[in-house]
């Protein structure tokens, strides 16, 4: 099973992302915690891996970084009880939910979809597949991100508003999840701009780290 899930970028059909899922982020933005997870989709064409560069989309003048814990779904599932979610977790990835923030702000202001601002090519840099056993306590694991060596995001998944099981159970009530799909579970406070020529380094505790450059 694990060998197959290492090919999640090829076998997965979708990336389902949760937003505003960290207490520190909603507090910093002065917004109430959502009553249910807020979801959006990213296409799997957004994936890149180390050695590839994040390309700033044409017309974007404000690109934001967001480090996130990604969950790789083990097998097809729907209507999964929170208590049963663990058996559908195949493993994890460290991910960046890159956001064309000016496009995103315009979409929010005009009640337009977020698909372009969140789904452009190279908007989902990911680590290699992380075996489940390597993240024994995914409920409390450190996520961090540096830009040109300066720490920008550094928090624990313990700050999530909705836990990984709660998020996956909620999604599965409405959207069937399939083998290799990735659920991005939100970003902690500290997301911010990154520009042409800068280098980002991100990590999941000392389990995995990855580096990506940003280019026009
Ligand atoms: O501006 C907002 O309300 C939300 C911004 C986001 O990008 C949400 C996420 O993607 C996140 O919280 O991870
Ligand atoms: Mg995000």
C-alpha cells in the first residue's frame, strides 16, 4: 500500500484544502473561528517537488506562502466517522499552499471563486510521501517556514481549530475521498509575501524539510 501511495501525485484525483483552520491565524486576522471547515480545491497539476521552481503567475504582484500538513488518503471513503478516520490516513506530505494573494483578495471582494488564486501551476509544492509511522503524533507536530533564512511561520498542528480527523470526516460527508487524494489542513499564522529570487525552506519538525525558489 505504501509503495503505491508514494505515487500520490499521479494516482490522486484532487487536493482538498481547508482554510482558516488555525486559532493563531483567525486571532491575527480578527475573525471568528469558523463553525465548520471552509473548503476549496486545488488541481493536482499544481504539484511540484524539490528541484522545480515556484513560478509567480502572470499579473500577480503579491505571492503568499502557507506551510501546511497534507494528509494522503489511503483508500476510497465517504461518510467516515471521526473515530474511524485514522484507518483512511495513508501517510502525510509537507505542503505549501501558495496563494496569488492579490488575485485572492479580488476574488473575496467580488464573491468570486478562489480556484485561480489557489490553483495556478506550481501552487502546491510538496515533499516526498511521508510514511504514517514517521508522524506518530500528527495532532501536535511542528510546522515551520523560512524565507531567505528568516523564520516566518513556526507553529504546531495542536493550534488547529478542527483536528485532522474532524476535517477528513467533515469533507467525506460531502465529497468522496479517493486513494492518493491529499487534504491540506490549513496554515498557521505568519503567512506572508515571497518574491522573485527568494528561497523558502519549510519543515515538519525534524522529520522532513524542503527548499523551493521563487521565479517570475
Ligand atoms: O484570507 C482569507 O480569509 C483566507 C486565506 C487563506 O489563504 C486560507 C488558507 O488557505 C489557510 O488558512 O490555509
Ligand atoms: Mg491554505
